[in-house]
């Protein structure tokens, strides 16, 4: 029998009524002749509530203890959904991430899945049962409970779909697919029927919450088709792109087409300025004061050593950077705040170790346009920059990759900028 993995997000299991609706959808899938594995998120805003609670007790909470706390959220929903399915006459059993065989590294709070050993699930499926598992969590080789980073239930679902050889993996949410921009911000955003893994990954990494970037990376690696759909939708029909988004390997689109606009509000910009060639590298106070012009390579090496010190400190604080640039006298790095739970401690450590040489800015946000080949010429960069500038936004930085252009602008202007760039790059093309 074919296996289907379905994931239901927090808003889809936010209360008892919605849990019953999910149970009903799961039952319909089972009755359609599939073996069903269901992955659930914590109810509504439970994860945020638990984090708030933790921060009341400790502003820089211990990451292991955070994982012990946060995994409780998904555990509640898995048990309730399993009960609800049983009420409808289904035979369901729930498992934690650890019981499901999700083995991760030991990086607490944003662990990576290393291996999935779904033996227990396979036994239960063979017995005809519906398996409900807690998303967003696993267990390390040291038998420590871990979580997979915010939005990590998507990753659980895709990893499980890959391990079980599922026919497809449905990510069910309050929105019926991936849109050209967050439909809450851009009323004219359109659902995109089909997306490639690369486009989806870039959208997710640029802040489109609807699919988790790590989950898409997994799906790409294992060739799993993701169907992003509304929880209220019917089961996928012959053409799941008709009422949802299908992410899989697709023939390339016309190169240079912008497929979507995404933004990320909660970022920090870290700028480390190591001074000109006449200034010593930070961690080498005894280095000679003057480096002659022919020694440019050596000066760069000294600055690189200094930037390595900054990066080592960031690693010690489990900070993951998004874009690193080390050019001339400065290193810049964009850091997502999503899985950073000891910001005060990090700032204090940077100040103590590097003083004024490292500055942290938290007034900026990132806005990106995504599409294959959009940087074949500089036309798109120039068009976006001109539109942003004309709207009064001042651009603090630009970064590009072959799939993306990102502008750093004042965080307060982010939503307006998303609407503006959506108009500039997507609506104008009809
Ligand atoms: P879930 O709890 O189901 O995982 P999330 O809140 O993580 O749901 O993701 C769904 C939300 O993502 C939507 O409500 C929508 O506001 C937001 N979103 C952001 N960008 C996009 C996009 N490009 N397409 C669709 N939804 C988006
Ligand atoms: N509950 C977790 C979160 O809010 C995981 C998830 O929803 O995917 O981030
Ligand atoms: Mg999510």
C-alpha cells in the first residue's frame, strides 16, 4: 500500500474543533486506501508561549532545557489528534520524535536530522494503524532530546516521507499553497501552482514561512514531492497543482522570471570593522603597526584571522549566519534571530571581546526577490533599487545569488517594500 505523510501546522490544530477536522481528513485519506503517517505541530501559538515562559525565567535560557520544554508542545497535539482519530473509529497511535527514530546531531534548538530509523512506525503501519508523530523533534546519539529549529515540523514530515518511501508529503496549513508573496501582506499575491526545489528553498530561506527551508533541502536531496495545501482542502486529486502548490523537479521556467517576494523581519546585521592596513588585527596586539602596501595579502590574512575570531565566538553561541561577506576592511554577516535564544549574552560577549570593532544593528530587515537566472544582467537589481529608493527607503545593503536579490532596508518599511516589489516584479507582468 502507498504511504502518505501529512503534516498539519499549529493553526490547523489550534483547538479541539480543528483537531477534529484534521482527524476527519486523516480518516478520509486512510479510507482512500493509503497508509497514513501524520506529523503535527504544537497547538496554535504554544511554541511562542513556551518560549515566552522560558524567557521570563531566564533571559538566556539553556538550550538543552529549552528543548525539553519546547518538545512538550508537539507531544500535546500528537496525543489529542490520536484520541480524536480513535473517536472517529480509526486505529491511531502516537509517537514522539525519539520513538519515531528521528536521530539528530546534538545542536540543541536547531538540530539537524542525521538519520531516520522508522522501524517502530513501519510495524504499526503494517498492523493497519494510523501513525501520529510529534513534529519538530528528535533525539541525539547521546540520547538527548532535540528540536529542529522553528518551523521544524515540516522537516520531520519530509524526512519521514523519505525514510518511508512515501508517495508524497502533504504540508497542510492555513494557506492553500505557496504564494508570490505572503498573502497576509500582499492582498494581490497569487498562488503558484508548481515550484522547483531551488525556487522554494530560496523563498523559504528569504523568509516565506509557509515551507521550512531545511525541509525543502531534504525533499530535493531525496526527490520527495511536496504538496503544500490548505488543511480545509480536499485530498489531492489528479492535478494537485490545481488547488495547491506542488514542489518537485520541474522543467526550468523562462530564465529571469521573478517567482516571488519574501521578507525577513527578525534579523541582526553584524559588522566587524578591522581597520585599514595600518591597524593591527584584533587578536594580535603585538603585530607590527605598519604593513606596507606590497603586503596587502598579509594585511588581508590578518583581518581574516580577526574575522575568524568573531566567527568562532558566534559558533560558541550557536549563531547561524545567512550571508557572510569579508571584503576590504569589513566583515558583514546577517543573522536570523529565529533560533537565537541568548541574544543578550551574545551581545555582551561580542562587546567584551571586540569592543567597538564589532557592531550589531537590529533596525534592519531583509527583502528578497527570487527566481532562476534573475541576475543574468543587473537589470533586476537596478529596477528593485530604483523602486525602493523612489519610495523613500534607504538601502543599507544588497546581496545577490543566482536565484535571489536581497536588499537590507529599515525594518519598519518592510511590508510596504514587499507590496512595492511585488507590484514592480510580479503584478506588472500580468
Ligand atoms: P503552519 O503553522 O501551518 O506551519 P506557518 O505559520 O508556519 O503555518 O506558515 C503559514 C503562513 O506563512 C501563512 O499564514 C502565511 O501568512 C505565511 N506566508 C509567508 N510567505 C508566504 C508565501 N509566499 N506563501 C504562502 N504563505 C506565506
Ligand atoms: N511548533 C514549532 C514552531 O512553532 C514547529 C513547527 O510549527 O513547525 O516553530
Ligand atoms: Mg510552519
